[in-house]
């Protein structure tokens, strides 16, 4: 089976919410910022110049991620999730490789992301694909974030 990466469509809104709610609740708890984004992803991401993509595996939506627009050349990679039944199939890695290629095609300067030291597998994949840790700023939108990484492009 090959993972196919597909762009956002309204019919996938519930998949975005459910995929992210599942993993966040497994490790943390839903915060106000999560609820705002997950309940209104089109308004809070797409309508503000961001992007959402989905991984389709064997005809099913298996994962997703979002690019949140910070400015014309810097985007935050966020809300990356893979459904538990698809873990171990390198779907997260495929999503991340696609994300990097997409960002390069858009000629962005860099991608940033926030993560947690609790998410060993995710951090390993980020590092493997070239993301470097940078200092965290104060007043983060999520209390679970204790790692900030960036990938400089082009």
C-alpha cells in the first residue's frame, strides 16, 4: 500500500478534528487553543492562508497535518496526527516528507513546530529529517510544548 497525500476538503473536517483529539487526549488534554482550531479548522487555518493535508491509506483517511501561516515565508507545522490503527506504517514520516517538499515548492524560508519530550517517536522523525531545536519563547499557546524546532529551507 502506498500513502497518498491529499489536500483539505470540507468533507474531511471531522477527520481532522478526530485524529487530533485522539492523540492529544492519549498523551495530554485538549487545551482552549486546540478546541478553537479543531472545531473551526477551516476558519482558523485555511481562511488565514494556511493548509491542511491528509494521508490516505488503503482508501481511508489515516493521518493529517496543518501548516499555520505565521507570515509569507514562515509556517508552523502543527496538528500532525496518525490514527492508531495505522501506526508503524511510516505514515507520519510520509506526511512530514511531503510537508517539507511542499514548503520548498512554496519557497518558504522555514518551518517551525512545537512538540513535547513525551513524543519520542515524533522528535526522532523530526531530527532525522533535519529539524533542529531552537529556544522556546515565553507565553506559548500550549502548556504541553516543551520543545521548539525549525527547519530552514532553500
